[in-house]
C-alpha cells in the first residue's frame, strides 16, 4: 500500500461520480437488498402483538465445549491486556504500538471465529463478543482494530459466502494476523447505498474487474492487508470484491482524525484502475449490498457487547467514588441524587448484558433470525451506555472532566472517564447510526402489514390490485385486529417468574398496544408513513424497551435458577423493568407527536435561511438583507 499522502483538492474531486440517485431509486436498491424470508424472530413477533416467550425462555446458555475451548484464550488475552496495554498512552500517541499488534497476532486474536482447519480459534459468536468486549474494558482503540478486522472485515463475508478456493487462500493469512477492512462508505454514500460512485467494469478479456473510486471512513484502511470493497457493476447492481492493499492502484490518501478513538486507523482510500481477478468476487455479481446487510446482522453484535463492559467499568468507577467521596458529612452515594444515578446504572447494565448475550446466543443457533435483535441491541445498548457515561462524568464532577494523565500527574487515581466519554460517542454512529437502526427496525416492523395491505396504500397499484388487496386485508384483520384487544395478560399468567411475572404481563399488554398503534399509523398516514419518522421512531423505542425487559427477566430467571441464594439478578431486573415501564407508558402517550408537524415546518424554515436573525451574537455575524 502506498504511503499516506493528501492529494490536492482538485485531484480528489476527480474521482468517479454518479448523478445523485432519486428517492425512488434509493428505495428500490435498498428493498432489493432486503432479506424477505423470516425465521421466527422474538422482536418481530413483539411488533405484531405476540409475546413469543418460548423463543428466548429458558434463556439460552452457551455450549459447554465452546466455553472450555475459549477459556485458555480468554485468560491469555486478559493477562496480555493487563500487562502490555497502556490505553492512556495509546490515546495520547494516536497509535497502537506495533508490539501490541504483534502480541495480539501471537495470541490468535485476529482469527477468533475463523475455523480451526484454517488456523483460527474456531470460537462461537458469543465467545468472540466476550473476547472483544473484554478488550473494550481496557482500550476502545484496540476493540476497533480487532472488530473492524473480524466483525465486518473479510472473515465474516468470506465464511458466509466465500468459495472453497477463496477460503483456502485468505483464511490462513487472516488467522495468522493479517488485518482486514470493509470499504463501503463514500462522500455521497453512507447509509443510502444508491449514491455509491465507485465502479468496477469487466475487462475485455473478462479476467479482471477494473476498480475505480474513492472510499471514506474505512476503519483499518491505513493498516489493512486485505479488504472487502463495494462497487457498482451496473445501474442498480452493487458487487463485493476482495481487494489486496498492495495491489497497484490502491492508495491511502488520508488518515482521518476523530474526537475519540484517537488511535483509530481510519482512512480515505482511492482505487485507480485496480485490476481485481474475477475469482475475487464475493458471492456473485450484484449481491454486494445484500452481503453487506447480512454481514452486519452479526457484525454489529460486537458493539453492544463492548458497551456492556464499558458500562461495567464506569459502574465500577462510580461505585468506588460514591463510597470514597464525602460531601456534606456523608459519602456522596448516600445522597439521593447520586444514588438514583447509580441504581439506574446498575439495573441498566444488567439489562444491557441480557440483551447483548441473548443476541449473540441466538446468533449461534442455526437458522435463527436475529436481524431485529441485533439492530435493537446495537441501538439500545449504545444509547443506554451513553447515558451511563454521561452520568459517570457527572458523578465524578471535575475529576470526570479531567484527563487521566492530569489526574495521574497530580497523584490521584487516573480513572479514564474523560476518555471513555470521547470514545463512547461514536457507538451511536458506528455500524449503523441510531437513526438508521430505527428506520431499519421500523421497516421490518411493518413488513407483515405491507405484505397484507401494502397495495391498498400504494398509489401505483391498479384498481384490480387494490380490490384484491382489500379482500385479503379484510380476511386477515378480521381476526388479527380484535386479538390485539382481547389477549390474556392477567394473573396468574407467567406466575413461574415470581415477582417478575408482572413485568411480563406488562410486556404482553404493551406488545398488543404497540401492534395496534402500528396498524393505526398505517391507516392514518397511508403512503406518507415512511416520512413520519418521529412517529415510527417512538414505536421502535417502545419495542426496544419491551425487548430489553423480556431479556432482563429471562436472564434473571436463569441466574436465580442456577444460584437460588443470589437475589441480585431479580432485584436488578425488577428495578430496570419498573423504570422501563414508565418510559414505555410515556412513549405511548406521545406516539403520534401532536407537535411534530410544527417542529418540521420550523426546521424547514431554518434550513431555508429564514431565521438567520437567531444567530446574532456570534463573532462575524452580519444582519442578512431583509431580516
């Protein structure tokens, strides 16, 4: 790979470009990449008014053989992290030292899920997320290095879609420690792949694809040996290619710098007439976007698991400080304002772990659909954890805002709270922003309704299609809709859960109410529903809370069964569910957002420069003409 160099602005702008995609084209490309067949999904059933507790209870447990195989590796990894990794120095210097990367290679940390026949550890998704989340409790930069290489880099799509020849060629190299990356994002193509401008055209001899374009924000791009690159191979066709970093025409043009994760090896990549052998196409021509979405279903599970250990570290810091710090004659943990924060942090950390472990355990089950579970785990854990990070800064006060180096230099314990807050913020953006996760979840939540009655609200449908859809919808909703009102969710249902049973009864009732609200929204807004994102987002947030409540209760039940003397899990789940119930009730009250339209109109006026007077007072401000 060529050295990092920043090309002139004119040169950068000459990368291949395509005309902006229309909204219709963007929707068509996104829809074409969706998986349309569903295996049983707990979350999908929740959105349809069904509490399918049998899908998550008894709470799944890992395979004992897998746990035993992972134990030596996890122990060695923990020892390495504690003895060899200085996270503050990595943050300060903006680099992970070569000796640390080499040490991770020797441990096999770059091949955790790669099958053993190719030299990898061959561990499960759960053991992988436990390994990477352990890293997160020490250093988020190393988490990003390992995760980008294995969660969304070459190994996962290669395992899922690679040919035997591709696996034989690349798996041993990756297991030995070669670093990989995933190159999708561009200046005009992030969550919307229709804007993709990188192209690949078949050579005259049909032996190579000629790759041209530029990729933005490619994590590991500056250090990757091999990467998956997405490129257009037709008007609506996106294809995935395995590209080696040292091939002619592959260039790193810039290493990006960020607010947090300061050692993140993130690059702008340029491809100029890169000759990619036809045998390096992954899965098949035109299947790249679907490959990316399937890869991310499990790939994004690393992030919620990392959020769990990050939250545990912050809880440890807050707990210790709340006991040591005395103000107004008693430890600050005795003051209600701080105690409420710590109680919520503990309960939510328990729920975060229940959600994360459940999603990973389900991913290890053959033919289990985890699309929605993974998306909610990513969205909910990252947002809940962000609140925990913010609360920890508040609890620590000035010491939470002060850097660890500064604390250390003046003789105090160097709790890295300030660094944790900076590093955590990207979690709400990485691997699908919170907004994109909500859109994805909302689209899948209404999938059944669109299949039943979609043509009724589709302005392009013919009269005949609408009439046929009307009959189909009438038959379906004649039994479905009353069922959402007349379900049994009273005592003694779920009595085997003891004091937690009332929370499952609440989830049962709320699930049916959520299903009714989704249906009402479709009737009320028709084809305009997709633009009512604030309405859809509130319903997604309700579904996320219900999923977290269910996971917390199921996990508490498992832990108490294994250790009846420890009532801690029940207490944690009970407090969490009580607080989550009030959040759900509040969301239901505001679900249709009576002020949404006014706020939207105001936003459009602001964007149209109609309220520039509001910016008066900033340096350099001049009153605009006519205002």
